C-alpha cells in the first residue's frame, strides 16, 4: 500500500509541475485572444490562472501524500 502511495505522490508532483509550467507558457501569449484559445486547447480551462491554481494544488497534494507515506514507512518499522 505504501508503494502505491509513493507512485501516486510522484505522479501528482510531476503532473502538477507540468500543469503549472504549461499555465505560465500560455500566460506568456501575445494577446488575450491567443491566450484564451491556448488555454482552452492545451489546458482545458477557461484561463491560464485556473490551470496554474489547479497545478499548484496537485503539486501540494503530491508533496503532502509523500510526507504521509514517509511517516507510514517510519511507523511500519
């Protein structure tokens, strides 16, 4: 069960960081119309800010789960 928690936490960290990175990439678009089109196409959200927020929350979830897995491992010994 701890292995599953480790895998899920790493995936959440990786995908959260990717979503934040893509959100900043979309936010650096030339004009508002381009940013809105890129956000809808690449991020699946209305704005890049929403994607960045979701990415940060996913990243924090992954870190929190990783800490809980580490605590579980130390208690399991």
